[in-house]
C-alpha cells in the first residue's frame, strides 16, 4: 500500500481533465485529541470569523448553529457569519455561470464537518460530501445536518478501505454496509460513490453496478499545489482552491482523515477561498448523476 506522500505525488501528477484520481491522503493514523478546542460562535454579534476558544471541553452546545438540525457531537471550531456574509446577496446562477464543485471526503467528523457546514451556510454554498459509513454511524446528527442544509451526500465506502486489496466478498461488504449505514441514518439512499484513495478495482466496480451506485466519482487536480491533507496552511490552500477552480471542476477537499490533524488556522482557507473564487466570476454547484453511462461523464457539476 502506498504512503500518503506517494499518493499525493500521484494525485498531482495526473494529466489535466476529469478522471478518477487518487484520494491522496490515506494513512489513517490513530491520534489522540490532546487539546480539544471549542469555538463558541457569537450569536447575534458582529464579531467576524473565529471567536472565543475554550479549551478542555468535550462538547459544544450548538446553540449558535445556523443548522436546522442541531448537532450534539461537536469538538472542533465553529464559524460565525461575518457582517459581509450577512449582507451577501443570494448567489445568481444563470445557464452561463461557470460552476465549481467543492467535494469533502472522509466525514462526517465532529472535529471539522460542523465548521465546514457553518462556512457553507454563511456563504450560501452547496457542496458534495462523500461520507464513510462508519463515520456516519458515529455522528449521524452531523450527517443529518449536512443533508438538511441541502448538500449532496454520497458514499465513500464503509471504513475507507483500499479496494485493490479486497476480494469481491469484502468489496461488497464495504460498499453495501456503507450504503446501508447512510440509508439508515439519513433516510435517503446514496446514488454516487467515490473510491478511497481514488483506487478502483474490477470486482468493486461490479458491485457498484449491481447496486446501481454511480462511480467512482473522481476529481480535478491540474496544479502541483498541495492538497489539504498535506497541511500546507491557509494561504497555500486558498491558492490551491482558487487555482483549481474553473467551470465544472471537481475539487478534492476533506472534512475527515489526515486533514483534521492539520493546525486549526489552516481551516480559515475555506471562507477565504469561497470569496476569492466568487471574485473571479465563478459560482458553486454540486455533483449529480447525469444519467449517462459513459465513464467520466456519469456525473457533472450542476446548479444546486
Ligand atoms: Zn477518502
């Protein structure tokens, strides 16, 4: 099995165009959350961005969440809408508007998914989440919040396995268990699938076809810039998103896995990147099935 660095190099080395890519970070190291920080979002205040951090708490109340579903398992930062966010007019998406698809893999996690959802809500952006079955079972409240807020939920296997190593029985188990977990917790059956590490296998492809799941859904990575799992920091990651953003681009990001071990300030990339992409005249769409059975054209970035 390839290490994270090798997979990252592969991911960046790929030729331009829509394709199956390597979900580059994959060393799922076990870690202990030494310091658990909780951001108390300042409800009704004009204070922008990150607010007061408290240390040592296990849970945050989600009173300030813009969510229609209040998640209870939150152990990471929150994002409070800025004055500019509140003054933002609704996104105008017309037939000619170039659309970028933000995709978040490996969640839901209490460390980062609530923050991502806060930012997307504040900015009026819909995204596509490739959830793992095991994470969805652990944090169903967060998964339900993502669905309730209008994001597209798709499957990323049950526990982030490397499919080329699996025989068909084990591949089927990972796909079906993941599909059942999302269906049970969300009440909606997923229709799209992304391979962990972007690594498909013929036997798994056969199971996807049998289950009517579309995928693997890939991503675009045309630059040599580092992705979020490589902890390049907020400035570099903002540059990555802005550089990759173009009409119909599917951008690989994470709300779980190794990306959540990066220093917290990196996460400020997301509101900044969204604003910068819009300043360049683009808007945001979600990944949906096209209904065509033609490899890379099975999905497209469309208006939410
Ligand atoms: Zn992944």
